[in-house]
């Protein structure tokens, strides 16, 4: 039996974990476990996890939902979808799930999850991954997806090929739009280019993606952030295509006007945010690489003081 645990049943973990739990609910090959807390855990235990998408609605029932990872035991795959600021605490608490053969796949915002997990579990195989989806945990036990894009990319430069292929099959059989990337670093940086600039700007301006597109002065800020980001990435050996700017604005234009980033939503609710991972990390890298990032620095300073 292949055991999969999904830690963090929010917008990302809820959608992709929900797909897995729904498909493998009666499987004799794969068991899917949810690690959740508080009212979310209670709601899922009582009623399952409801996932609403533009095209369909389904309810998923994991093998077990719990906040106590020792009740699950060692798993084959641990999908980590917690907030980036919770990563170290969360991954340490998940130790009962992590055996020597457990593969850890982070699906977090940011670019440094691999290094942070490896520093705690140096002997485990840690993959890298990212997702494209607009989804929120709108109430305990309910994940709401807006927009049509819901893709998962994962890979590893030194991972076990048979396990990578196995994970791809498990994902795709569950109806997940999954891709095993042959250059996962490039894939993750391309996602980070989008989420870092958009999360920073929606939060700083307190506006939606449609609100950014609507005003020339907002677009000027966006282009300044993108230019600084690309210079930092170039110094790290990551080069983007010539049309990367138009690709981002095209993607923004296809989203509903009111769509915003999860970081902006957290600011609106007065919750902890991922500003250090999504904004501050580019400032930090810029300083390390001697690349000036004046726009990022200005917005990061103001966001930290919000």
C-alpha cells in the first residue's frame, strides 16, 4: 500500500489532496491522509472536504484526517502545502510521518523550500514543485477554486526516477493536471516571477489583479518589479524568455478582475503573511548578489510595517 499524507489542507493542499482522496477513497493501492487543524479538521472529519470548482463540485474523504501525525505513521510521500512562514515548525512536527524512504514534496509559495527542508531532513529525498491555481479555503471543510487553471509541476535533479514516474501516475490517475518537469528549477523560478511580483503589488496597492491592469502607474510599478526580479534571477543562472513580460500580463488578463493573491488576502484579514518569502527573499538575494532592487526594497519595507 502506498501511503500519501497531505499537510496543510488550504487552497492548494485542499484541491490537490482532495483530488487524490476522492480518486483513491476505495483503492487497495493508495491511501491518502490529511493533516489539518482546528475547525478545518473537525469539519472534514464530520462531512468530508468539499471542493467547488467552476466546472464541478465534489466531496473527498481521506483515509484519516488528523492534527496528530503519529496517528498516520510513516508515509511514502509527504506533500507539504503549509504557509512558507510555518515550514520549519510544520515539517518538524511531521517527523512521525517521515521514515528513511519518505519522499517530501513541498508545494509552497517561494523558492527556498528545498533548502529549508533539506536542512532538517538531510537524508531524505526532497523534490521540488509548484502549482498554478487560484483557490482558497473559504470556510472550514470547503475549498473554492476560481479560474480554469489548476496545474501541478514537480521534479528533482537527483530523485529516484522510478518514484518520480510512480508519483506522476498517481497524480494523473486522480485527474490532476500534473507534469514531471525535466528542469524543475526553471519551472519554479517562472512561477516565482509571477507570484512574487503579483503578491507584492496586490498587497502594497491593496487592489486586485484587475486593479493593477487598470492603472498605468500600477503597471509601471509591476514592470519595475519584474525588471529587478529578472536581474536577480539572471545572476542565479535563471534566464527568462523574451516574451516573459507579455506572458505575465496575458495571464493576468485572463483571470477574473477581482482575483488577488493569497498574501493580499492575508493582509486584508490581519493574518501572518508570506512577505518574507515572496518579497523579502528577492531583496535578500539582491544584496547577496550585488544586484540593486530599489523598488522591491521600498515595497518590502512598507509591507513589513503594515
